[in-house]
C-alpha cells in the first residue's frame, strides 16, 4: 500500500515527508528575459542618469483623439555608449503606424529625434500598437516602443494634420482642415484656437450646423504660413478648444519645412590622401527650391579648381566637381563662394580643406 502511494505521489508531484503527509512541490518558472538595452536610448533623462535599468517597453499614450487625427510624437534618442550606433531597421505591428527615419549615426553622447505617427483614421476605439526599432551595426539590440490612442467617432478631422511639406523661401502656404462634430450636443462649438508658437495665422469658420433637431456641426480651420518664415523644419501643434466638457481639446499636428535658399551637399569638402603630383576630385550637389543657374564660383586657388555645370538651362539641382592638384606640402584651406541668379543673387559657401604630405 505504501509503495502504491509513493508511486502516485511521484506521478502528481507530491513528496511524502517523514511524518507521512504529502506536500506539493511547485515547479519554478524560468526567469523573465532581460529588457532590451536599446530601450534605454528612449528614456528622457538617460543622459544624466545612465545607471537606470532598461524598462521592458517604452510607451506613449496619445489619449482620446478625434477620428482621423494623425497623432505625432517625437522621442529623443540618446547614445549613452562609447560606440557609434544607428537605427538599422524599424518594424511596425500595424499599417496605422509610421515614422520619420533617423538616418544619422549617433556618436557617443549624441542625441537625435525619432518621430512616430499613429493614424486614428484607421481604427475606432482603443488601440495599442508597437514599433520594433533595431540599433546596430556593431552591437545589436531592438527597442520595443508601444503607442496607444482612443479614436473617438463623435468628432472627426480631415485631413488628420496640417502638413505643409517643403515650402520655398518667402512663399505663402495655407492648408484647411475640416472638423465635424457628430455627437449629441446641440450647441457644440469650437470656442478658441490656440495658435502654435511658430509663424502661423489661424482662422476658424463655422460652415454648417444641423439645427435643434438633427444636431451636429462642421468647421473649417485654415492655417497659413507667413511669408517671412525662416528656413528650417516646422513641428508644432494647433490646439482647438471646445465647449464639450468630455472632450474639451482637439490637438492637430503642424509640420513642414521651409527650404534653405541654397543648399550644398556635402557642406564641406576635404582631401586627405592626395600628395604633391597627385590629384583628387569630389562631386558636390547644389540645390534650391526653384530652378536656377550657377553664374560663377570664386575663392579657388592653392591647387583647388571647380568645374561648372555644362548645361545652361535653369535647374533646381546642379552638380559641381571640385578638383585638387596640390603643388606644395602642408595644409590647404579655401572657401569657395557659389554664385547664382536666384533672387538677390543668392550665394552659398563651400569650405575646402586638405593636408598635403609627402609620399
């Protein structure tokens, strides 16, 4: 009998102590896998507090948003290690997600923006989705970034954001957004538009109202970009206040960029491995927001020359060839000035450096 009990106890995971009463042995679960160390890059204060443990997941909640809203958030990514890193791959769990690529290599202690979007026009109600952001290439780790929002159907916005795209310097631009209220309030209104801090003008106009029986309302919100806006990226937020205590605020992202009058890439030319009697050349692209001609380049010398474009037609993009034929040893530093026929005779500077050494 005792032998039979021992066999049954062994089969069900029971142990019979000396006193004869069986005890249950609980199997130990395997330890949870460690959080990806790349998650540390997304912590807002990781630059000052580097000993923080990596959280299992990075989260951002957009909260309740009108249906159709393009929710936007920018994370600051900071490299806290001694090795350069970059984003080598981004995977998304939903077509409602998108991102602005961070193409630059982050040197040690350097930070950069990683902007994500969630399109609340592609779902209704609560939704939570994930980005998988892989860093490398020498040491590889994949950060887990989860964003969530609640898409409310009583208010809808079309389009879901104010996106100017790239605007030429000095040009005016405007975009209209339709805001529709479909809820039960009979007197729903947009009471105030809090303009972004940037160079924008905002107008709110009621275009339709359903009346005391049908309800509903429709507004057109127009955001205009001022003509004197300086060059650079635009990233701001327009806030619309309503008289609905349940949803008192509608937030719309405002994005775009004002092109620089004249952009040169690369911004600096350097010849490192050219000796006396040798030669080298580099191709340089000159870009503007509208077609133009390059009328000349000054500042050459010390073996530095420039080959101008052969086509006489105005184009938005031209290619120059910077050539270097050193005649003496030592450092060379020239500053080329590229002249154009753009308004006001816009120019751009291009530093050229070299350190000529003997063979």
